[in-house]
C-alpha cells in the first residue's frame, strides 16, 4: 500500500492530467465526462472516486461543468497548470 505522501503526489498528478486533457478539448463543446471517465477507468478508478475528484475540481474553481455532460477548464485551472509545470 502507498504511504500518504505518495497518495497525495499521485492525486496531484491525476488532477494535473485531467486538467491538461480538458484544456485541449475543443470549445464550446468541452471534454465529455464519459470519455474522461472511460480513460481513467482502465487504471482502476471507480465511478464514485471519479465523481469526487471532478466535483472537487469544479468546487475549487479549476473546472466548470458538467454542462451537457462536458467539462471546461477555467482561467484558474489554466493558471494552476502553468504553475504546476514550473515545479
């Protein structure tokens, strides 16, 4: 089992990957939630965990949605990505 520090690092990397994926989605459509989940499901992420992570990213202001089952990155999400890439 992973220690708590490694779990936090993995979660940050997962959130970064989600934000990067949503950032490249074509506007105004956005990134379809089902496609995002299907891509993460292959790594063992269950639906409840996916919904919790996406809800946290929305409540934190990094994503908006799901609008018609699609997510969109916000300016705050883009800023976080820019700062994460400099770490």
